[in-house]
C-alpha cells in the first residue's frame, strides 16, 4: 500500500488538485446564495404570516423563485464534487473513508432529504396547504440546507483538524473512535458559524443588488413600477439588517477561526501574514508590497517593503496575549521554540525522521504480520504508535514542500477582511437611507448596491481559497500530503475531464445567470399593487 502511494507522479497530483479546485470554486458560487436567500425569504414569509399582507406573500414568492434556480445548480455541482473523492483521491478515500464518509452520509440521509422533501411544498404548496404549514416548509427547507452545510463543513474541518479517530495498521485505515469528537470539534463549530453566517452576507447583497436594480432602471421598462419599487425598498430594509448583523458576526467568528488556525495550523497563519521569523508582540500587517506572483525568500527573513501593521495585534489574535509568541515560517521549519502546551517544537527534520520511522514501522508490521512473527509485530507496532502523529512527514523530502504559496494566502486574507469591512459600511449606509431618507432618489447608492454583489462573491471565494491553499500540502493536516492521497490515475484522463468540467460548469453558470437575469427583468408578480 505504501509503495503504491509513493508511485503517483507530480503531474497527476497537480491536475487532480486543479480539477478539484475548479469544481469546488464553481460549487461555492451557488451554495452561499442558497443559504443566504433561505434566511431572507423565510423572514419575508414570516412577515406575511404575521401581518396577512399579501404584499409579503408576493415578495416571498419572488425571492423563492430565484432561490429555486440557484438551488438546482448547487446540487448539480455538489454531486460531482463528492464523486471526485473516489475518482481522483482514492488513496485518501481508502485511508480515511471510515471517518470522512460518516458526516457526508449523514448529510445525504438526513439533511438533503429534509430540504428535498419540503422544497416541493415551498414551491408548489401556495394556496394548497395552510399558511402555517407552508411557512414551516419554507423554514425547514432553509434549515435543511444549513444542516447539509453543517455536515459538509464537519468533514472539511476534520481534514484540517483530525480528531476522534485512530489508525488501524491491519486494515490500513483510519477508523472513527468518537463520532461526537468529529461532529463537535472546535474547528468544525467555528468553521460552520463563520461559513454559514458569511453566506448570509451573500444573500443580503444579492437581495440588495436586485432591489437597487429595480430602483435604478427606467420607469418605462416596468409594468409594475410602483409594486417593484415598494418591494425593492422593503427588501433593502430586511437585507440591510440581515447583512449588517451577519457582517459583524462574521468578523467575530473570523477572529475565533484565526485563533484556532494559530493553534492547529501555524504554518497557514504564518503564510497569510507573510511572517518569516516569529517573535513576541508581533504586529498584524495591514498593507505590504508583497509580490503576488512569486514565492518570497522567506529563509532570508527579510520582510516585504512598505509593510505597515498594528503593533502587537497578531500576537493578541493568535494567543490572546499582546506579548504572546507567534512562530514564523522559519521557526516552524527549524523548531526549538516553546509551544503553548509548554513543549519544545521539533524541527521539520525531526518530524521527517520520525515520520519515516512510522512509515517504515508500518511496512515492517505488515510483513511481520504475514509471516507470523509476533515479536516483530509488537516491536514495530510500538515504534509506529510512538511516531504516528508525524506519519505524513514521512513522505516529505524538503522544507519547500510544506510551505504554502505565501502571496495567495497573504492577499486572499486581506481581500476577504477588507471587503468584509466595506460590507459593514455599506449596510450601515443602506439602513440609514432606507429608514431615514428616500432610498429611491439616490442613484449613486443604487449603483453601489449593484456593485457590492460581485465583490461579495470575491470575498467569499477568497476565504475558501485561503482555507484550502493555506493548509497545503496537507490533504489531512500532518497526516496525509496530497501526493500520497491522489489516485494512481492516467494524467490524460484527468486533463480531459478538467476541461470537460470547465466547459460544463461555465455553461451551467452562464445558464443560471441568464435565467436569473430574465426572472429579475420580468419582475415579481403581484396579486395587487401595495403602497
């Protein structure tokens, strides 16, 4: 088994990574809008249930129609994404399928069935079921989508913070020892809240952008001008409240996520801060002229020019102590510093040495098991178990392999955080003009509202790029590097399917945007004009 894992070439690894990244990026274009619209349309239908005003029914039905278009596209890309674990990452699936497959199975059996059951009632149950049951169906559709996200994020969080499992050398698999440790790990909880709440921002920006479009377009282009403008203003009020609360909560959950990253993925933190040499009381970098296209010479310890930061803030964010020690890239390679638990961090060379001992002991164990040499079995098991935490390092050859591409980590973090602050400002301004001024008269603000939507997607995708590329080269943190996890597959097949998926996903995206634009341009259908 170990020989097989070592035989896969770099080209197959790179193309498999590219294909998975392509699928994940396209999939994430649809997911946050599904989660965000689910919350907002639930609020709007609740307004209808409580007031009996048919305007809110018409408004909820309009946003539900856009939700349905997006929902279908998200399901299509998500299915392909899960299949790729078996086609392109079979070694990964074999090694950790017992653990990784559990949350995905729960997602499919419970969450997906929940949303799939009630989504039909939500779309086709108007005037066929009671108002209360329909409202319940709408909320359960959104709750089902959110629970689905929970289990998928649990699986992803486990890859970055493996827990609740142990390695069985007889089966060559990691086997789950505690489902609750996997499902409720602190990394999973932080990732879930940060990801889902940030998705609510996308939903709010989408509703605000469409509403601003209705306010901005010329009056002759609409047959329902009065109703559309009323829908737009009321939708902006709800979207701005949801967006502002979500943006502030996202900042809070992001802070907790960064703290967890500092504890369990210090190399990711060092890369996203371009921190080469650690220290006590480290500044948080605000701006820097770091070359976005070239891996820096981190070994020299020379920081990028024009670096401006907030004194001691990174130490506080990472350790909750303004004078806390934060290791840099070189420190993580050289080791020797005191870790939060009081132990001395081993060097990369030491981790590689112990990792190779674990890999060798595993091979010896299996051979001794086959030959019936019980003494050798016991001895090799002890060696393996004492070094198993460094097992993944047994496949690492040099320091360059464990350092992620710093410029991507550095800039995606700043894009994400910078745009997040911009969204807070936008929602505050939108709320002020929606409640205190006449939003319909300020065309500049309507243009800003439309522009915010693509910026929201840029921020959302930047967060995922940082989360996934920042942990490279690990498929599972410290346990399984990418070149060990990949399938022994023909490179040509991966290249061909990459371009097939590129064309397919692009067509799906174009189709969705086209259908969305037609639905938005047609506008909502009103039972009556509401003032």
